[in-house]
C-alpha cells in the first residue's frame, strides 16, 4: 500500500521534501496558498512577467534548478495551489479551503513547511499606507515587477534590508536611505561560518556594492521612530538608538519617502504545528515559538514533521537540504527512520545542511535584538493593527498582572483580529518580557482558523480517506 | 501562602465564586474570606460563554434567579462602584421555535413568565423575520421575545467583582491550586503548594469540577462536565440585533458590538477538553446556514471551547452538602446570568444559615436522593 | 509601465500587466490606501504575502479578498471597504 504524504508549503523545504518523497514512492499532495510554487524566497512571477531579474545570478540558478526539478516530478504530485490550510488536528486531519469549498485530508504523514513571516518593532505611524515589510516589498518586485514606491527608505536589521535596497536599485528605483540597527560586520566574528557560506557572502558583497555605487546614505544605529502622513506615507523620521533602547536626542533625521520597507527579523509560521499538538519552544532569534524537532524533522506528534524555516529560521540553503532529509524520513514507516540505512543515504544532505547551518550562525548574529530596543514603543503606538490596540492598553494589562498572551488577549483583544496575531504577538511577547523581566512561556492557545473560511465553504466539505 | 484561618474559603474565582465572596463581605464586614483559583483571571467558564442573560425560562426558580440578576446587572456600575460599567446591552433575546411542539413549549413558558411580570411577548414567524431579516424561513413557526434580556461583558463583570472584593478585603488568589482538602476539628484544613490554611466553611464554585473535590472527602454529586464549542466570525455589518436562541438547532447567536457574530452550537458530548474538535465545524456550519442563511458567506475567524456543568435535571445545585460546613454552587450552564442572585442567596445561607429562599429547597443537593427532579423546558441543549 | 489591460479601482482606471496582483498594479499606479478600517484608519498592503490581511478589498462584489494574493483581471471592479460598510455586499 503506497504511503501518502501531505506537504504544506511549496517553498524550498516543501518542494525538496516532495521531490524526495516521490522518489521514494510516496503519494504526495502539496498545498500552497500562491498560484505557483516557490514560497517566498523563490517566488515566481507569471510567465508573461519574466525577464529582467534583480537577484544575484547564483541565487536565481538555485531557484531555477529546484523549480525545474519540482516541475519534473509534478505529474506524480497532487499540487493544490491557491489552497489554504486552516487547521491541522492532533488526530492527523488536515483541513483546507480551496475555491469555495473545503476538504479534509488524512495522510499517513504530514510535513509542515510553512516557513516564516516578517517582524518589525512598531512605532507611531507604522500603519500608514506606504509602510511595508521589506520582504513584502521584495515580493511585489520579484513576482510582479513593480517597485512599490518611487522614493524608498529601508530600515531594519540583518541582511534582508541590504538585499532589498540593492534589488530596488537594480530595478531602477530610488533608495533615499538604508538604516540598519547595526552594521553587518557583526558577522565577521563567525569566521568559520563565513567560510562555509562564502558563496552567499560573495552575493552579499555584490549587493553591498550596488548600494555603495548608488551612494545611498547609510544610517547605522538608526530606527524609524515616526512615519508621517495620513492617507499615505510622506516621510519617515529616523533616530539613533543606544543599546538601552533610548533615542539619542538631536539625532532625528526626517527623510521624504513614499515607501518605508522595514524588517527586524522573522517569526515562524508555527501555528499549525502547535495546533497539531507539537511540543513547542521559544527562541526569539530563530523565529519565536518553534516546534521541538529532531534531526529528521520529527515533532513530538507521530506522523507530523516540520521542515525548513518553520522549524527554526535557517535560510533557504538549509531549507532545501532539510526538506530532502525530512521528506526521506516522512516517506518511510516510523520504525525505519532511526536505522543506519537512512542516515547513510542522507549523509550528503546532512553534511550540506551542517555546512549551511554554520553560515546561519553568522547571519543570526545580525538578527539579535536587545529586548531594551522595545523601550522605543510608546503608549500611543498601535501594537495590534487589526484591533487597534495601543501599547498603553497592553501596559495596563501587564500592570494589572496579566502576563500570558491569552490573558492579555482576553483583556485588550490583541490577537483577536483577522490576522490571528501574526502581526502583533511577537511584539506583545517582547513587551511583556521588557516589562516583567520574563517572556511569556506559552503561545496563545492555537485554534482554528489559521485562515478565515466561510460557513458555506465549510458546509461544502469533502473528506478524503487516505487509506 | 502564610498559614491563616479564614471564616470562608471559596474555591473557584469565576462569576459564582467572586459574586458569593462579595456578597458575603458586604453582609458581614470583617469576615475573613479567601477565594482561590488554579487558573488565571477569567480563564474558566465565566470567560468562555455567550455572555448573555435571559429571564425567558419555563420554571419559576430560573425566572426568579435571572430576574433578580438582571436587575443587578442594570445597576451593576453603581452596586460595584465601577464607573466604567459592564457593557450592559439589552437588545433582547428572541427564542425561536421550528416546530409546533417547540411553539407549545414556548407558549407555556410565556404564561409562567408573565406571572412573574417578565415583559416577554409571543412572536409569529413573520414577527421574527421582521426583527431579524437574516433568519431562514425554513420550518420557522414563531418565537418569544423579551426586550429586557441581553448581554454583558463577562470580563468586565469579573473585573468589577474582583476589584469590589479586594476593596472589601477579600483575599483573591489566582494560580493557586487546592492540593488536599480534609476535615479538621469543626472545620477544614486546606493544603496548597506553599502552605496550609484553616477554614470554618468551604464553598465549592468549581462548577463541573466539583465532584473531584467532593471525592477527596468521600462524597459525591451527579455533576458531569459538558464541553461546548463556539464559532466567532470576522466583524461584519450589523444584522442580528437580539440574542437568538434556536431550540431545535441548539444554537445561540450573539452579534457583539465589535461586529463579530458568536455562535454557540451545543451537542451531546463528554469530557473536559476545551480544545476545538475536528468535526465541529462540519457539524455546525450547515445548522448555522439553515438558521441564518444570511451569514453563509461570512468567514469564520476562530473557534473556541469551554466546559459547562450538566446535572440530571439540568438545574443548578445550591446548598450545603451532607458534610456540615461544605457548600456547593453548581451553575448548570447558566452561571453568569444567575451569579448576582446566587451570590446573595449563598451568602445568606452560609453566614446566617438562612434557608428561607424557596430556590434553596428546589436546588438543594439532597434532591438527588429523594429523586424530586423537575426539568427546565427552555433549554438550548441536546 | 507597459500595460496589457485595465481594471477599475474606486472609479479610477488602473493599468495592469498579465499576472500582476491587484495590490502590485495599484501600487504601481500610485495608490496606497486600499481600505479604511473600523476606527477610520487608512490601510494599505503591508506584508505582501497574504499573512496580515490589511490589503483586503471588495473585488467584483465579493468582500475581504487579499489584493496581494489575487491576480488582476481585465475589467475587475475593485473597491475600498470602509469599516463594516455594506459595500461588503454580504
């Protein structure tokens, strides 16, 4: 009897896992919200839009190779595009919505390859139209060939702001300033990691050269402290911040812009893993709450695996190897996973993964956010965008002794809106840690729906028996 | 926990626990009252319900408990010195009948309600649809409506009670679990993780979890847990003004001021899990669409669950157990809406041994021995 | 920007290329405010990948569609939602 596998997410980890599982004879269903596979990093444009590219050739080569390989096995895969998984239950059921109907799958094994989303530190005016996440702006450029602003300021930490700045410049956009919390030279401490990731470092240096050649003003140690504009962004005020999160008075710089692209790291899309019953742990630099997994991506729930950034932010190169390894493990009955055969078969993938993980140590050094930085969040700043909850209200709840995400949610409604806390819970957790000295130990209770779905679609539900 | 002696220990800081504590503190100033709860503020059933109160019941005891409680809610800001108020909304409850049999039950209950002066009225199917155009006509026979029924914010009620209790020097502690309960002298010894206290009297307000604590003292009561699940939609334009109860669908509907519509969909279940079950949505969606076709395309945003208490006659249990000084107050899924009256009655019983209220005779724990059980007809439960 | 077709946003004609999302075409056309929330705050696209739901619009009479996840089509009618306004057509 052929083993059935469902992969949720068609980014590098999901695609690699699907390819490996098909190779090992599984019946594979892969589910993704986008029209085409690729996830975020390998987001594909519509064929009519392809042409000039702004990413580094080496990255594009990796993208096209993997997509071609995936395309090669696509006749053997049940690909569900524009489909949203809204629940995974401890009994192994996957509930998804596609079109105007829903479906329940019950495969032998599930691989969650749901990746990460972006996080920012909120500031007054950050909800003004024209303030976007940097990766989101990059997606619009990558997939839709639009620079989402004529005069762009980019701010954040880590490598992404630099990459986005360079890509926008290559696309003919104007970058008025690039503000980073600290210089990327923090990576230099991780010499071994840099050596292992030297191809990526080379790509990074070329991006840096693009930015340098365009003479983009570089503001190191600066954060946005106010976005100006009501119906649309008109300008941003940036200021220098010290390690204690105090704004250095007199350092404010106002820069006109119509797009502010920001990124301060990433949060794992781990809601489905938690809902499925996986044991979770918290690691702020690795994506917040992430499932506890072993080297084969196994969670504490038999039959539920996690691959890629969803198991801890590690980048695209790790994600692909990880997908191969997890896909192999999920493809076989659980009793066979721990034997020496699988380890031998995956030796190469594991070695590559280990090498890429060394480089990720260097990257993670640039994503460390001192908790003190959250001091910059003022009482008037909106923290939960969906429900318009300001920090002052959250602070009131904290002072009232409500320290868990659930209790704060019950108190002031943060996390109860359309996005289910995706834009705010990392902020609430950080602000709680700053105020009380301890981060919340528990996630908000994971519950359906991970995506909103209408009653009508739910009533049109198809149940698919895997066996 | 410093070792201490208390006049009354209340276990459970939900609506019943806090209401009883406050009433006791008001009744006897200087009373040493401790309320403990193993969870966080509002983490139990009082924080997980439809937030409604109705006087539309079929038995006099339920009508009276809710009538008194409604009057309390109408003046809660004043009674509890809570200027913010508890978000009282009195847009009424519309109870729907989708069969002649249900309609007959409604008519009978209406008569009893009128005897107590409840301002409820009989509605034809057309009346119902005029009030809530989103309602489905399918099998709808009619209903009853009472404009004084409504909703409050359970969260604000609990907050106002908590603050009022603390003002009266009631000691309220969360995250505090009873580890051992035993009789000692004429009262009780209660052990917690970090200390022991003595209490002359104990009131159990842990609802469906009451049997667990009773068992440790060697007695029992027929209280079962009843898990219930609810659906919350995205905020949408106003379309359901009163609370709706459909006796046939076992659904209650509450569109809150934020715009989200909350559907509590009951079904016969066992267990104590508040987790959302895999088959709930598929079970509930067709019923919701049948009841309110107008919401078919509204997205579901969230589901949640809570646990209620179930007794053999679906009535609360109020009174002293066979162990002297040990009292129980079990809500039978109408805790929030009876909490003010129950607080008053239990405080009189516990502090003054006042057994005059007829409700105490009807709801005594001892009724299960005599078998004198009367069912409430207007139940929204399978 | 070269254009393959047009659609309508709040009565204005917007140029788009095959395969572009509604959000991308609107951004290219200089539109930023895609929605007014219940508190009266103007909102636009933020995450670009369908996670934040800030960019939701009424598209061809169907409310709450994510503009960043939806390919633009010729003669689509895209409207801003204002609070819980019944332009939602529910």
